[in-house]
C-alpha cells in the first residue's frame, strides 16, 4: 500500500485550509432541536413542581376541615302550649319531635311550630304531680312525684318511610311506681341507673339524707320472674345540704353535690353496705353550691356546674396500688350566672351547659375547650338538650319557649394540644401521649396524639442510620481510596444492586426470619462490634510482620479479601461469648435480666431488628453517592498530598474527605429521607406499637406505617381519615425542611472547599 504521507519542509508555504461549511438547513434544524429540548426539559421540571404542589394542595384541602371553627345557625324560637313549667327536654335524632317533662308527665310537641302532638299523663300518678326528673339522654329515666314515689320511664322513637316520606313517631313507656320515701316527701332530686342486675334509684329525702332503692330481678326456671326490693337510707357527713345527686350507669358510684361546694362519692358496689369514700371541694370557691351535675357518654367523666357559673370536669383515677380518687381534669369557660342546665352528647365527649340568663355554651370534655357560645331569645331557661347526632342544640324556658340551633362541628375532638400535647384521657392516671384510633365499645374515645408517631419515625430513622452510616461511609472511603480497581468493579455494582431489593421483601425477611434469629443471640450481637474490631486490628498488626516476599504477592488494594475469614471468625466468637456472658452474668436469661435490673422489656420485633433491616436498605444509597463523591475528588489534590509526604490514610482523611464532604452530607440526607419514608420494613419488622421509649428492645409506630395500616379502614371524610392526611402533610413538611437544611449545609461546605 502506497504511503501518501507528506513531510513538511521548514519554510515551505502551507496550503490554505479549506473552510468547513455547514448547510443552513442543518443549522436551522439543530437550533430547532436544541430549542425543543430546552423547552421539554423546562416543561418537565415545571410539571414536577406543579405535581408536587398539587399533591400538597390535595393533602392540605383534606386537612383544613379539622381546624375549621364550629358554627351554629339559629332556626328561630317557637312557643309551645304546655300545661305547666317544663322540667326537662329531649329531642329525636332528626329533630322533628320534642318531648318535654312537665308536672303531668311527658308531652310531645312539634319542633317546627310547637304544636302539641300528644300529652301522656302517666297512669300511676293518681293525685300526685311530677316534681323531679333524672338526667335525660341516657336511655331510661325516672320521674319523681310529689307523694314520695318515682316512676321509671323511657321515650322511644320509631322511623318509617310511607310513600317515600320519613315519619317519626314517639312512644312513652312507663313502669310500675316505686315507693321511694315512706314518709311521702316530694322527690325533687333523684338519680337512676339501669344496671344488668336491676334498676337502682337514689332520691334526696332530706337536707343530708338519701334513700337508695335497689330492685333485683330473679329469673326462675319455671314461671314468672320475681323482684326483690331493698332500701337503704344514707345520711351523708356534709356541710350544708344536698343540691344534686347522680348515679353512674353501672350503679357502682353515687355522687352528691352540696350547697357548700363539696362533691361526695359513695361506693355502691355492695348495695347493702354503701360507703362514703371521698369528699372533694368541686366549685370555684368554697361555699359556692353545686347547681348541676352530669356524666359524659360512658359515665366516666363527671361535669360539675356551680352557682357562680363555673364548669369543671372530673374523673375517677387510680394510681398504682392506691384507691380511686376524684381528680379535676379541666376548667371550662365559665358562665356569668348560675349553671341551671346540662346535656351530654350521645356521640362524643361533648356537652352543653346553660345559665338562667340564656347563655348556652358547647364544650368538649377531652380537650377542655369551649367551642361555641350561643344566646337564647329569652331568659329564664329551664332545660337544654343536645341532639342525638350532635348536630343541634335546643333549649326551653319557664314559659315553654323553644330555641333551636343547627350545629356544624364534625371534628370537635381535634385541637393542636390534642394532636401534639399530653391529654388526660378517661381511665388514665395522668395526661399522656396516646394514639389509639379504634376501640371495642360505643363510648370509646378515639385518641389521636401524633407525637408517638413522630417519635417512632425519628426513633426508627435514628437506629437505621446508626447502623447504616458507619458501614456505608467507611466502605465508600475504602472502596474509593484503597481498594484495587478490579475488586472495586465487583463490589460497587454488587452494593448498588442491593438497592433494587423491594422493601416488602426486606420487611418479610426481617419480621419472620431475622427477628426470631436476633432474639436468640442478642448478647453476642452486642459483643460482635468489639470482638470483630479487635480481631481485625490484631490481623492487621500481624500482617505487618509477614515477610515482604509473601506480602508482595498480594495485589495492593485486595488485602480486604483476607479479612473475610476474620470477620466470620469474629462473629462466631461473639455468639459463643454471648452465650457464656448470658449464662454467667445475666442469670441465664438476658430478657429476664433486662426486665428486673434495667426495667426494659424485650419485644421480638423491635427497633434493633428494624435498625438492621432498614439499615440494609439505606446502605446502598449512602454508599453509592458517597463513593462517587470521594472518587470524583480531583486527582491533583491526592497527588499533591502524597508528593508532600502524606500517607494514603492522611490524604484520605485530611484532603479527600473534607473535599467530598458536600456529597457525603447529601448522601446522608438522602439516606435519612429514605429511612423517614420507609413503610413496609417498619410495618412488618416492628411491633407497630405507638409507644414513646428510646429502648432499642421495644417497637414503635412510624407515621408512614400508621398511614398504611389505618387508611384502608378510615371512613372517608371522618376525623381519622383527615388526621392520616395530616400525618402525610407532616412527613412532607419534615422532608422539605430536612432537604432544605441539607442543601444549605451542602452549599456552605461546597463554598468552603471550592478553592481546593
């Protein structure tokens, strides 16, 4: 082949270069493609931002109703034609029929125009009149008569739909009269409880005297059942006189309020031997009388109103090994005058109070908040009622005037303090952070504290990063600075492939395989870092005494492969030592030792298991980004440091590591975000219990796992549904804040080391 290469002779004139010409159409097409690509990239970025903002908007729209202020719309005042002054008032769930207790019995009137529908004069009245009534809205009630008797009664509503139209019909059912006071004094203040063993009636028959009537129904195998009636007279050791009495629904406790402001509790668990077990001052000031008392749904929270307008809630609490005592939980916004009426909600822990001047207030027992203040058209209120669906309030005055409001308050139990602060729930000895969204009874109070979930999220992230960060960063540093390129070409892709493992698979393995395995070797697991580190240091020290001829046969950067047997040996020795330590120092049972000595319980699925499993998922992310940052440090910095006499370790720690610190910090923050948002590993590898305890042997519940568990069962638009969206918003905000701070720190580090 002929060589066409031409040598250039010095001084010889050169041939002019031919100009490179590009067709105009090609230039135009290239510019058009560049412009199109720029627009596509810009639109893609804008679409991502818009999508994120849209997601944020949807979440915020679901959360907003939780904090919307409650409203009440007046439906007007109507006048009824009652035969006497009302004593109590109630309404059906559709707020169509109002029933009013008067001296002649129970009268039903229309809630629309006040017309009298039916008037039920009780058959057993004879010449007596109704002078008192126990609390309405709790099922059966009892009417006190002027001749010392009491008549149990119950109002029931039936709903039919003839021709597609709703029809509500009311029915009064009355029982046989009960002879309460043999001396035939009027029974104006009385209480009633329908217990599984039979009804219990308590009536005030003197300034300090109460008669307790208990009727037990004895069912026979053959023939009709028989009733056994017992009567006990109690004289209470009080100052002043009894103004109010109340029985809980179980018939176990009797509460009596006095004109001196005291509340006395009587233990009725043995009906034949009632005992006074507690006296507490319950009003604003001593000497101010108790004017009204009532229970919230469930009969565990007692609400007391006094003659000065004060309103407070009380609960029976019991500390470890002590007797039950009545403790004040909340003080509510006070009225300006005596509290004359009280009505509980039949759906939640809300209640209504009213004073004689026509001021009505809606409160919520758990939060201690007064939600609404209303003003009736007339003064002289006699009674108030809360609609069964908690969507309306109705009052009646001494002249029979009815005032009616529609209430819009779908989430009364929600407040900032309830979501993030300690709350004193029923049955708890003190305020606490609690998440428990469901229960087994109708009077269960949902507990929506997000603090345990936030704590669990931070706890799981902390233990996962505690496991992942040292391994990932030290592995990245060794891989990028010391490992042989051939070995690095195997290790790095292998670690990156770990990131492709589905988290549900990791959670499944952690919950069903790793958790039982870890439970058996916990002492050895804690010894492993110490034992393995000592063996590695000893192996490295021994390697220095190996003849140079043998060491030279091992390629530089592949020595780490020789440590694999050392690590395996260290694990085996650790587990053997762990068993010996458990037998000799931990009484042969480390779980019992933890409980009796340190007060720690060991759950099989705990934070230790989650830290290992979730750390396994986070390591590839941190390792990959950190290794890239370390490998991309300019080689002239490394060469200059080595040329000045620094060792490889000095160069890695003092030159490479600071220069790559922005990327390393970004790797840690991205790993943090991965751990915060992890769902399946946390859900399957921990007990998913919302407890607040830093112990590594206990479980927790994270925000993401809680959303996954609760959302499928949450009614759309309900309180739980919206709180789960609030949890999602918190995750969004937490991630945004952390990423923002991380970016600021990264830019600061980058600016600091940019001169290198």
